[in-house]
């Protein structure tokens, strides 16, 4: 090794050690808080899964198809949704699919609940967005495995850490698309609102949000898709569902099992995507 | 006459260095100099203008002349850097520049409504929901809102379209929705920012006519921004011409056409047809300037072809054309008259120059006499007066 490189390596900045110390500090001092939170969340998610599993699978598939019809008013879509779900039941992956579904819907809902207000804030305050931007980039590009580790140490194994990892991964999309939607509200209609005496909150609710709605809904669809793609990784830290099956298939080189679970995820993705596209193509 | 909006020495600067820019304005710097030195954009400088209640005051200029900037100061869509914008608010006047947010909102909801060039309609709302926007924001209860919206839609002939979405309508209809939305708030002051510029010429003319009709009935105070002089001359009771952020000339339409203040205004009016603006009053020679003969006879023209005998009350006692007695006929009936040599037409001061010229044509270039409301002789128009007005010499 040349002397310059050697010098630099010898004086390595201990980023890893700092990170470890930080998370060590968190676990040492707030372990009970994190664990209690994790347990509560696990209880909620598992409870929801259990309730859904009490319903006969075919009946639940019918209910989901009915929801699809309510959202889209499209008969072919409702039939497609129902057939897709029947396929999953047929593959004997219903339980795992329900677990995944609960995780995905919860993660997407939470990500929207946090991301939309942040996106609106960022759209109104360009300075805030400038600060937010690198954080969002970090959240999206830091390899998923890297933040699985601290989440695992803080929250332990189970659905709760899986949910948290997924939310972290998905929030940036919700923020970005909300920001985009609000920023691109035509100036002329914002001015029309102002000229007729809108308060700040009237402007938000009656002008900005309705105008940004298609983009925000695109953000919801994206959030759901990203959550689904995260499910496989979340299984590594104990989140149940189809991801677990895929990981098991990978570990034991079971092509058949991998194919089945993989297809089930694809079907779920298509079903959720088509169901949530509604608001975009709807009222203009 | 009551003042509805009063601009007093309004300076508007866009940018961070307000104090520096204002100092440069005081030193008489141009927009380009200010931009170079401070990086700020001069919106308008030293603008003073009084708009009376019930009149249509048109702000004219090329794009970038500051006309929209000044207009948008009235409801503070543009923030004024220095000066006052006094707006009539019931019995008192409010300075929009310094008033608090609550007052400003009330003004925007109740006193000052606006119509935009790009319509500014909300595409996800139906026509009636768009028209009701101002009322909704002001918290008017739904039942009353519906009623007022319905009334406005009838006024602009869009009641059939109330359930349609704004984007399903043509441009002209969309701007009628914009008008109805502004009228619905019943605000006495209306700001119109190039409302018809985005429309094709035929629709534009039609909407101008409709606006004038509505105005005759509603008697709003309208500040209207336009870059089209024909439009300004047609609808404006006063015209203000702006250049580079400064007001160049303010006056009645015929003042602008007959007495342009500088070359900029002269260029502006170069292509205007004077016939559409000028009236008999603008071109006549006053009776005191006419050549007087004996026994109360007055020569109407320089060629001495036609003369009137005026009695002590200013009324006409006799008329002669080419030495023979002549009849005098109103210009208003010019279309129905046969071409007789012994006719002399008369007009009112408000008669258009076009009608006067037609009358001259019919009477083989006889001068046209002008009478006031009490039938008193006030002056005459000879062929040379017409030519010099049309040619602007």
C-alpha cells in the first residue's frame, strides 16, 4: 500500500463506530420504549390478519372484488380481481397473501399520512424542500439491508420492524409526488382563489389539493407498489407473508415454491394497482 | 363624483433590494438601469391615477409596460413597494397597501372582484360551482349562493351549461363564467386583466358588447387592462397609457387620439381609425371663430357657400345655401334624405364624425351645423375641419 493511502486508512473516520454507538445508546436507554411500541404494533397487525383469516377465503375475495367495483365501477376489473385472488387461494398461499396485504396497505397508508403533509409543507416552503431533498435521497438509495440491521436491533423480529422499514422506504415517494402536485398547481387558479379572498386553509383545501389530487393519487399507487417490492426484504427481519415463502424458496433452491409465491405477489400487485388507479382517470 | 380607486405615487419593485431600487426611481433611473444595478425588476413607478365610481378606466400599454402590475396592486396580488392605493370600502376608504389581512380578505370578497386573462377557472368544478367560488369563500350559505349563482348565469346566458365542467366550454364561454364569477360577489369594483385577449376577434367583439350592455345596467367601477387600443377606445371612459412602468398620458379616448402626449402615444394611435373615436364636437369650429356677416348672418364655411341667420337667443332664424334659402335637416335622418342641393344638415356635439361625413357627402359638401340640446347654434364643421381631424394635421 502506498504511504498516502496507508496514512488515510490509518486515520479512518469512524462513521461505522459512531453509528453503532448511537444505536447502542438508543438500545441501552430506550429499549423498553422501542420494544413496547414494537409489541403493540405487532399485536395490531397480527390481530388484523387473524380477523381477516376468520373470514372464509372465497368470501373475502368476493368482498375485495366488490371494493374494486365500488372504486372503479368496472365489471371486468371486479371479475379480474376475483379470479386473481381465486388463483392465490388455489396455490394455497392465502394466509401469506393476507399477511402481505395487511402489511402493504398499512405501510402505504402510513407513508401517505406522513408523506402528504410533508409534501405540502415542502411545496409551500422551498427552503424546507431543499433541506428535505438529501434526506429523501438517502432514504431511497441507502441499500435496504443497511437499515434492516438497526431496525432489527431496536424493534426485534416481527411484522412491526417490517412495517417500519417499508414506511421509511416509501415515504420519499409520497413526499415527492405530493410536492410535485402542489407545486404544479397552475398559478392562474391560485391567484383566482387569492383574488376572491381565500384564506390560507381555503386555498389549500379548495384549490391546491383538488388540483394536485391526480398526482397525489399517483403517489398512492406508487407507494403501494413500492411497499410490495419491499415485502421480500421485510421478510428477512421476520415480517410474515409471501416474502417469507420466497426467502425460504431461495434458501432451499425450490424453484416451484419461488415461482408460486412470486406469481402471487405479481397478482396482488396488479390487483392493488388497478384498484387504486381510479381517482386519476376519474373526475377531471 | 365619488372616487372608487385612487393610486397615489405607486412604486412597485420586484426583488430583494427594495430600498436601493426606490432610491434609483427617485433619481429617475430607467427600468434597464435598475435591473442592471440591483437585479430588481421595476414593475411601475410614480403611478398616480384616480378612477371614479361607475367609469371604465382602461390601462393601456405594450407588454411589460406595467399595466397589469398596477391593476394587481388594487387587490394586493402585487405588493406595493411605496405609495398608496385607496379603495372605496362602503362609506370609508381603505389603503390596500397597509391594511391588515382580515380587511384585505373582506375587500377581496366583497368590494373588488377580478377577471383573468387565462380565465382562472377550477377545472374540476362545474360551471355553477366555479361561479359560486367567491361566495363560497366568503361563507355565504348554500341556498343563497345557489340563488345568486343562478341569477348570474342567466345574466351571461349560461344557465343551460351550469352542470358542465369548465373545460367542456369554449374559450368565450369560459370567460363568461369568469365574468359571472366576478359579478356574483356583487363587488362594486371590477378588475379585468386583459380578459378578452385570449379569445378570437369575433368572440372578443361580442364579449366587449356584452360587457358594455351589462355595465349600462350594473354601473360597476371597472379597471380594464388591454394592449389593444381599438378595444380601449371602444369601452374606456378614460384611457391611461403606460410605458416602461410609468404613466405617459391619461385622458378621454378622443384626448388620446387628438392630443397624444409624446411619440410613444403617437405610435400607439398611428393605426387607429379616427372615425371610430371622434365626434362632431371634437372637430367643429366654435361659432365665435366663424366669420360673421351683417344682420346676424354667420358663414358656416370658409368658402362662404352657406350661412345662417342667428337671432338673439342663439336660435337659427334663416338659412341660405349658394344665395338661395335652404332647409336644415337632422343628421340622424341622413340615410333617408334625397340628394338635394339646398339642404343643410345639423348634428349634436355627440354625433359621430362618420355620420357627419355622410351628411356632407349627401349635401354636396355643404358644412354641417352643430346645435346643443336647447337647439342653440354652437359651431360648424367644414370639409377642411374633417380632413384635418382625419389626417391629424
